[in-house]
């Protein structure tokens, strides 16, 4: 399929389904993930769709609040939302980089010498790790990018959670990660996410990573969630947490009224960077 026809086909998919994952585009059009992501970036550049974590959504969906349905312990509220595969780490790291740094800088002020932190595998949390390199910390993580970054910070003790290697996410995953977290007590878990619905569901595109977020939260005295505006509602079919389990949400703009009210009721502090 020639490029122009491919772009029209992707735009049609997004407008029809409102949210489409990179994996769906790749499988439907029989192209590589790299080609699908490049095509999405071209559509975003010309204002035809909006990029979200793991895929794209229609401009109509971006401006219209989603219809909320009942909660599920395993899936996000809107069952029509496709499960997505996150883009490779280094591609995501370059996206919205200024916003990620702003969120990381805002979140960094909470942490002090002597703490034990869990740092999640996302790119915004990676930016936070940069901000913490001067502190005397113990950092628990399954992110090999965080491990590599902190290897130059001699005062930071790094605990690496073992498991199966995921090349796209640049992390370890699987039962060994969950078992490792069970043996630890952590002062604060710092998490990223694929989305937050207006009904307070913290979403993930991967069931294994959703399970890790739950295990890290269970092992920690406090949970901080970093989420820029593109993550509200974002994408992701798997429920990681409820917003009531989050102690502090760090974001860059005002929340939808329903989500703000849920945070207030749950005593979830909202820090706007």
C-alpha cells in the first residue's frame, strides 16, 4: 500500500474507533511497528489525529469526555477501547520531553536522603530518576534504563528486580518481579501509566505491568503517580490501580471535574506542575 493510501486508512480507523493502538494499525495494514508509528507522527503533524500513549485517538474523541461505564478488576471502563502495545522506550522518551521534565522536577521535591523508592518503567519516571541522582537513596526498579542511568550515581544503591527481559519496554517482567517486591518495604512507589479515566481507573496497556504497579503499591507506604494531559483518559485495557490508592497525582493541567472530585473525596493530593 502506498503511503498516501496508508495514511487515509489509518485516519479512517482512528475516526471509526476513536482510539486505535499502534499494534492494531500494524496488524491491519500488514506494516511494521516502526512504519505504523512513523505514519501516526505524520498524521499528528498535519493535525489529522492526536497522539496518545501506545496509539492515537480522533480529534473528536480528544475534545469529548468519554462515556463512563462500570468498573472491572481487569479492564478499563470503556470496553470498546483497544488494548495497546506501548511504543519502544527511546521513541516515547523523545515525545513530550519538556512536559516530562516539568513533571519530574515538580515531583522531585518530595524525596530526601535515606529513602527507598520504587521507580516504574515509564519515560516520565525515568526523567524523575535524573532529578534524583544527587540524593543518597535506595532505588528498586525493573527498568534497565533507570539502572543504566543510576549506575553513574555512586551514592544511589540500586536493587534490580529480576525476570524476563522485555526489549521494547527495556525492563524485566513476570512473576520474579512480583516475588521480589513481596520481600521489600518501600517508602514510596513512583509510577507512570497509560491513562486515567474520569471514573478514577489508572490504566495500563500490559497486564504484566499493571500487576507490577499493584505489587509496588502494596509494598510501599506511599504512591505517587506521574501523568501528563495526554494520559487523561489515555489508552489501556488493563486496570492497574484505582485513583484512591494514589497519594499524590502529579500532572500539568486541570483535571476533568469528575476526576478532580474523585481525587478530593479520596484525599489524593493533586500537584499541578
